[in-house]
């Protein structure tokens, strides 16, 4: 990270790490403040123009961001700090103020929701959408068949900030992650020397008892039942969305190695 922050390479290890982190965090927080300041400018303009109550305002991001949690940086992890994404919406005409929705939402649900808010009927939504509108959820009417698990996949093994390739499932109570650690397509890499395989392994977390994901339960006898149940759901989700790695036998070999 230090070279991205233009830290003097002559500094000692500890001083180098501290300086790199301080520069990194300050840049990140300045970016956040810049976004907040300009949202304020936009809201003021809409209010002055008499259009504030006629405008849907959404604050979101592509993912959360690690700021040293688990001793990591970046956003390409399945851990809570990066998996969870901000989504704040303001539209007084249709949505109650101050309501917090605790349902599992994915970014593939964003576009159907925006189209729904714009009045596009459900039968006019493109057929290739994998997500669905969560406008009913925002109004407090979560559909009975709403998803109870979310699937995540990171493909580009060791291409950004030493993130190994992995996939996983998150429910409201648990998370199961498989780090298969294999480069699957040479075209995804500009530094092949950084794409060596890593040891495949599983991680399991009880988000109720361990919200910061510090205690990996995988392999513990007491967690055997929940592990088996989550594995079945994980592989069922992979089948459902068509992410089965049928063209990548090395992923299936990594799964066998980690058992």
C-alpha cells in the first residue's frame, strides 16, 4: 500500500507502515467528506429549485471498504466491512422517513428498484435481470418469498491488494466462505508473477455471536450441522445463478483439497 501513498521507502518497517496507513485513511476520509459536502450542495439546489420533494435521492457505493479491519485494506472481501454496502434513499412521496430495512439486498436489485420507483411495470423489466425490486421492502411489506441468503464471488486472484479468489454465502445469521485461491484466466492479470495459487480453505462465522468475524468455526464439531446446511445452500445458489465453474476444474480440485 505504501507505494500507492508515495511513502519514503527509506523509512523503517514500523514507521513506513504507520505513515502509509495515515495517508491512506486521510485520503479516504477526505473523499467521503467531499461526497457528503456535494450531496449537501445538491440537496440545497433541489430545495431552492422547488424540486426536492419530487426527486429520488440515493446514496450508495459498489461495496464497503476495509480500513485496517482484519489487518486488510481494499473492498474485495466477503467480510462484513466490505460486503455490506451503504444504501440510503430519500423520496418523501412514497417512502417513510427514518425506516431501516434489515432484509438481504444485493446490488443486482438496485436497477429493478429504480425502475419500479420510476413507474416501470414489472412485466416490462428486462428478462435477464437476476435481481428484483425491493420497493415493497422499503415500504415495510417484505414479500414472503424474499431471499434469505446472498452469494458473493471474487474472481481476480491476487490482482488487487493481495485478495485471493473466493466465493461465499451470507445469511442473516451465518457466513461461509471458500478461498479457492486459483488464477482462472490469464487475461485478467497484468502481473502474472503475483498470481501464484494460495492454499484453499473454508471459513465459517456465526454473525450473531461473532459480528466482527474473529473466530473461524469451520471444522469444529459443534458447527458441523450448520456447515453442511450452508454448503448445500451455497452450491444450490451457484447452480441457480449459473456460476458453477464447469470450465474451471481447478476450482473443483481446490474444493476437494480443502475437505
